[in-house]
C-alpha cells in the first residue's frame, strides 16, 4: 500500500503546484515549505538560512575552511560549540525529517533528497517532474522573475541540485532508474496529477511498490 509520494523536479517545472494538488486529492500531508520550516525549527535558525543551503553544495572556499577547521587542533576544539547551518548539517537534519515524515500517515514530500533517502521503502512512490527549458523560463517569469532572473535560475538551480546529489548520494541526477514515473509537466498539471494517482492505484492493485525503470511521458 503506497503511503508516501516523493516528487523530485526540475526547477520551474511546476512540481510544487502539482504536489499540492496531489496532496489535496489524497488528503495527505504536504512536506514542501513545511519541510524547510521544520528543519529551521530543529536547527534554531531562520528559514532563509535553510533555503540558502538546501539541495546545493557549499562554496569551495567554505568547504576548504571547514576541512581546515576539522584538521586543526584549535578548530576541532571549537567546532562542537559552533551551531553551523551549512549544507552538511542541513542535509543531516533533512534526512531525519524526511524519514520521520514517511513513518507517519500519508504524505507527499517535495525534493530535498527524499527520493534517495526513501529509495528502499516499498510503500513509497517516486516521481520526477520535468519540462522543456523554455517552458521553465516562462513559468518562472509568470511567477514574478525578470527574463534575466528566470534564465539564470533555470540554468543554475538544477546544476546545483545535480552537484548536491552527486556529492551526497554518488549518482548522476536524476538517476532515472530510482523513479517509478518521470513525466513532462507540459501535458498539463491536472493530467500529471491524474497520471500519478493512476500509477499509485496500479501499484497498490499489484500489491508491490518496489522501484522499477522509470516510465517516461512526454507532452505534445
């Protein structure tokens, strides 16, 4: 029986709205902004700090500095007293929050490595939502970004996500064989939602949800 849906996504693909619709249709809890808020609460920091480090690697200079601190005597003494809100720490807390969420009642979890943390759960259904570059730019502009901002975000955010997944999970993002369904959002949000729900219903009918090679659906 499927109890968890993870939705990995390309930036600007509309996956956040799709996740909301799926959660609403099922009456399940949505972990998207809520996940960021819970990480911030547990780390006792501002949500904006968490957002700045989610699904991306820390800058090279910071990683070098942190490695130096860990290797130096003074740094090793001071490190336990520092409350570092960096990618390493946020990733560790995110993993705990994601796994705790999956132990509760039905939920939809957006990104943050959830498909990779929960890859061995047989009650989880993993979805990847994507869209053509031009469509992602159009969506981002409709959301309030300027043309230049939209172009830059569409080019860089997914690059950061790919680097994050490579560093912490050792695979090339999105590693499609981890997903039950990969779907192009240009076929329409409601169609995407229906396809996800139908996929879950079919797996529940078969009585198993072990990951299988992804089914790829393209829009017109």
